[in-house]
C-alpha cells in the first residue's frame, strides 16, 4: 500500500477476481480506461458544414438575387467599357503629341502663332505618303477591286474632320508659343500618366494670317458696302425726282 502508484495500481487489479474486475470496469484510474479501436484513429473527421458533393442552389432567373447579379454584371461591364475608352483616347492623344514633339526644331527656342499653324498644316498632311502608296497599288493593271479601301476611307475621314476643326473653332495642340510650356513639352518622355503636365492650346487657320493681311481683307469690304449704299441712295433720289415736261 505504501509503494509507488504504478505498483499500487497493479497490485490493486491483481487482487481483484474476474467478477470483481468486471464490476470495477468503470474504474477512473488510467490503467482501467479502455483504449479506442485502431479503426477510429485512422479515419478523418467528417466536415461540420455542408457536404462537399452538394450542388449549388439554382437561382431563379426572375428572382431578386438574379436581378442583383445582373446589375452587378452591367455595372462591371460599363466600368470596363469606360476604362477601355479612356485608354484609347489617351493613346490617340499620346500619338499626336509624339508626332509634334518629333517635328519640333531643336535649334528653335521660340515659336510664333504662324509657326504653330505651319506645323499643324504638316500634321494634316501626315498621311500623304501612305495615300500615294495605296493609289499606286490600285493603279496597277490586272488588279480586281480596290485594295486597302477601308484604310483609305478612315484616313480621309480623319483628315477631313481635323481640317474642319482647324478651320473652325481650332485644333488643340501643345502650347509651343509659350517658352516655359515649350520646354516642358520637349522634356516629356512619352509617359501617358504625365499628360496633365503638358499645357494645350487651340490654334485655328486665322492665327497663321498676319494682321496686315486681315486688314487688307476687311477694308475693301467696308468700301464696297459704302459704294453700294451710295448707289442705292442715288437710285432712290432719281426715282423721287419729278419728270421734266
């Protein structure tokens, strides 16, 4: 009874008969607790949630959940469309600015309005060589149909739209007339994210005409109007005069 615990528990069970041992099966000591079967140790625990093989619930096409999913899909589609349109617009502006930057005179520090208009005229004729090549290919005998028709049509429509814009309200290009803005534009490395740093300005066809030429075109018109008014006045006076007997 005064020995170690392990010896005491062993002596305790050895002193029990078979009947007493079965009656004392629920003994709380560690040596009396039966070990679980080996099959229970090797099997994994079952998942607590839904079974993995269960199929997803089918959504009714006219339910509120379906309407919500459709709204989210349309919203995402609209967002992607706006993103693509913005990227396309930035690419077009970037190509335009790169053309003007590559055609700047490196030895020229200042540009006048007339110089800017001459540069715009060169920009409007940038597709001339490509149109000549298309015309040359189509002039070859034996070819059926007109080749590169779609490309030719797009070029002509683009040039016509830009020409109307330039001769109307004006075409927007980098402000090369301002020395500070011109320096910033020269230092631009083509990064589209830095486009807001480039100052833009509109130039129209009349900006390339000098003030003296404008005055020459305006003064004769005033003189002509005066002559017309004097003639009309003389005609009216002749009609009012009585006939001489």
